[in-house]
């Protein structure tokens, strides 16, 4: 079913509040559900809330004094904070690590993808929903995808029953800035494609800047509908928010309400969304069998707050890759606990699959590890990672290695930091710790024989490529193409 531009604008101009989503719900069909079945046979439900560009210090459980996040405060009080939880420096790479359980470089996906691009995640990589579907799970992705925008790359071709969201970043549509004055002989800038909102594989609207004000509310309402529709069977909900990526578009009910400008407004709306999801789980009596993981795809920009960490999004300093992460599962994940052991987005796939009663196939290298002992708070549990490797964006050169408290940088300069004592990476202690440097160099040399320090090593696998990529365009009755 297509949505007319007139209908969408009418919806986006309405006031805030859940009741005001009704026009949208009539225009865009709800997720299809299978006939109601019995209880989930003991299998847990999984919800992964994945923020975009949220800084380590942007939320109160991780030290924010600027942004009010009462729902995340409660989530942390009832769950476990992971304070050494890693992703990747940028969006496509981080989503690759989450979905595949591998370093993005292993899947040849370390660079950011752009609209109408030929490259996408290979179908030989079996991602989380593809591994959960055979175990009886209903699956849905709501929000930013960014693993390829051609039809064969979309979520519904990768194990998700349904999808609603933007296939890439919210700054990849037409520019929201007024055109700058150009010299008389300057070449015109290339025209940017419209920003498409997809329902499954169909573009249902060209999203204008004002329309983005409704995205958090829309995604949240859709998540609630999915949870309610699947309350009697095991489900996997992947909720990768567009927030808080630039350009910032908080909803009308949140504009001007924070003490931190438009950015803080959007952080606080995101917290509201977390609360709506958790309240729905609680009200349906699903808390005891629902694991909820809150994290971010990469570090914050200079607009955000990375707390005590050095660097920002795009870098392999801690501020670029260490994420504010909370796990919540009443009765299973310990309440009010902090875990500083090394864990990462790659660990989500093997952990969820094992919790669901499955096994991760051994036909290929998987870099992630099962972190159930950390998650469930087993006494004395330690990280399963001897080392974590920091790969840069672009071709994915190896920038740094972490093992225990030690982080050794290979480039742009060689340096050693003790993160337990110096989380801000301010003091190079290599000269005082030659044995540690030698061990860290040996770890880097081991990785060089696998994925490579520079360029691609023998352990890298191919991404997918289509011959004639086409843009995702709206073709409804009000489309300019008609």
C-alpha cells in the first residue's frame, strides 16, 4: 500500500502524543504476524536498541550531567552496565560487526556505504535473524539499516520478517542547509537523492526534514506493536534508531525541553523511547524472559559527550569505539552491577544464538564470543577475548590492540596506554613497559597473518556487489516520477 505525500504531511503536522500516530497507522500497514501460537517454549526474547552516534557520556548512567535519562537510569539500576563494550568507528562497520559476529574487515565492510551503491553485505554471512529464524523466532528491524540499499541487501532478504525505516543515515538525503554562494564559474553540486522510508521493501515516502521529527515516535510505536503482536512466541526486535545522528530532529514534545539544546532534546526523546519499550515488556509480563540490550554504533561527535574518553566518532581512540551499554533481563542479568571486562558488538550474535538454544556454525571464522558468563554475572567471569583489535575505517588498517588494561597503538604513532589508570589515553607508558609492548606487538603480528595490519589478509571474505545499482525512489500517486 502506498502512502500519499499529502497523507504523510497531514500526519507529520499533527501534535505530539501516542494517539496522534493513528493517521500513520491507517496509512502504513502494521507488521504482518503469523497465527497466534503457544508460549515460547522457554526461549528468551531479544531486543537490541542501537543508537546512532551516541557518546559514552551522553546518558546519566555513564556520567552525563547535561541530559536527563530517567528510563536509562532505571534500566541500569535494574540491569548491568558494560563499561568496556566496543563497536567500530563508523556506522556500516559497526552494524556489520553486530549482525555478523565478525570484525567488519573480515567481511570486507569497513567503509561507509552510500545511497544507490553497488556494495552490500554478502549473503554468505549468516546474520543474527537468519540464525534465530530456524529456532522459531519472529524477527523485525525498525530503523537505520546501512548494510546495503539494493533489494537483495535489505533486511527482509536477511532473515527479518519485516522492516520499517531508513536504509542509511539521515544526512544522506537532500541537504538541509541553505545553498552557499558559489563563484560564477563553479560547477553545480551533484543532486542528492531523496531520503526513502521503507516498509519491508517498498518506499512509502520521501522523507523531508520536518518528517524526521516523527522518526523516534514512529519507530517506538512500531516496536510496541511488534512486541504486542508476538508476546506469545519468541521474538528478536532490532531497533537501530536514527537518533542521535546529525541532522538532529527531536519530536515536537521534546523540542527546547532539555538543558543541552537540540542535541539534548533528541537524547532525552531517545530515553523516552527506551522507557516505552521497557514499559511494554513489563506490562505484558515478559520481563523475566526478555533480554534488552542498549548500546550505540560508534562514539559521539563533537556535538555529543564522550565523557572521559579521548577522541570522537571515526577514530580508534576510546571515544570513537567504546559505547555506553546496558543489559537488562530481570532475574537473569544482575541488577545494579557494573562489568568492566572487554566485550563488544561481535559478541551479540554468538550469545543470543546460544541463549536461544542454537549453535554457531563452525564453517567460518566468527570473531565474537559467547559472553553469557559476563551477562549473567557468574562469579569470577572474565572476558573471552585475549585481545580486541581496533580497525580504522576505509580499507580497515589495524590502528591498535587492547589486551587486559593495555592498549597499544600502531599508528599514527606507536604508544602504550594503561586504560585502567589512564582511560583518557593521555600518557604513553611504552618505555616503562617493554615486555608489555613486546607482547602487544606479537598480538598484532598474529592478526597480520589473519586479516592484515595494512590491506586485506587471507582471513578477509568478499562483500557482495551488484552490477547496476539503482536508487530507492518513491513511486506512489504523488511521486514526482509519476
